[in-house]
C-alpha cells in the first residue's frame, strides 16, 4: 500500500509551511488526493514538490516550472522535457552570467569610489 502524507508531514519533511504547499496547489503545480476533507500526498506529489522547490531556488518562474511539469504527462519518453530543461537552464545561466558581470562592474566602481574617498580623507587630515 502506498504511503500517504498529510500536508504537515510533507511540509516538515521538505521545510515548507502548509501555506506554501497550498500556494503551489493553487497554481496547479500539485494535485493532492483527498481522504475525507484532508489533503493527502503520495510519493509522486513529494517528488514534484521537491522539484518545484529546487527550481524556485534556482530562480525559475512558476510558469517555467508548470511548463516543465506538464511535459511529464504529455511525453512518456521525456524527450521534450529534456529539451525544454536544457533551453531553460541555458537561458537561466545566461541571465546569471550577465548579473555576475554587472555585479563585478558595480563592485569595481564602489571599490574605486571607496579608494578615492579614503585617499582624499587621508590628504585632508
């Protein structure tokens, strides 16, 4: 028999609040079963939620995540899913690489301002 978890058990295991899990449900990313009026989650729900959390941590949007998860149903061999994943990962890498360049440029400018201000302070005092 398949082990089912409550929303609290699932949240505790993955470090999420029940509210966060319900949010992902409201966005159509999870569809738990019901036992009476209680939500119950199976291994598939847990795996999907782990993937959602990881993708969010990596900066993917909910629509990107939904698109990726939808391919599980439509592509049993997961070829489309892998191609989409590669494209999304490459796009995310490009954004992060540009942010890294921008951050380095900003830090260099700030260090230069700090250097100039420190030099001016030393020459005044």
